C-alpha cells in the first residue's frame, strides 16, 4: 500500500491507504472495509464533525444574503423568491459538501490512528 495524502483522497472520496477504493457504499453509508485494499473503515467515527464544519462554512458564506435580502428595495414577492433561492443554495451546498467533509475527516482519523478520548481515573 502506498501512503496517499488523506485530504486529497477524502476530496475524491477514496480510501486513504490505497487511493483507489470508494469510501461510501451509498450517499453517507461508509463501507466496512475498502473494496480495493481491505482497510478496515470501522476503526474511525467522524460523528457530527462533518455536519458541523459544513453547516458552519455554508452559513458563513450565505448568511450575509439572508440579512441583505430583507433590506433590499425588491417587491415582497421577489424578496420571498430570493430567500427561497438562498435556502435552496444552502441545502444544495450542504448536501454536496457533506460526503466530502466526512471523507476528509475519516481519512485523517485513519491516517493518524486517532481514537476516542480516554480519560485516566484517579483513585484516591
């Protein structure tokens, strides 16, 4: 196995170990193992990270429009149409970027062999 760049493989939604196998069997359903090299994908769990980063980024890009449209001199029907359009853009961007963000975070977790945080318990 060659050591590929985890971020580039995540952008392409490919396995971070071989760079060839697909990460997802469906839209966001992760393969249990890479179909090409057999790398175990169950070792990483991205949880809510991708949704947070995508939501935060998309809303930073689109929030100014949601504030400026109501203050514009457009007729009320055009304002409503513009707000609906921005809402559709938010939804479309989020749906498009979510698998990409999940692939990047998953590949980074597997590449760095990161796991869940474990805390030592002090007795005494």
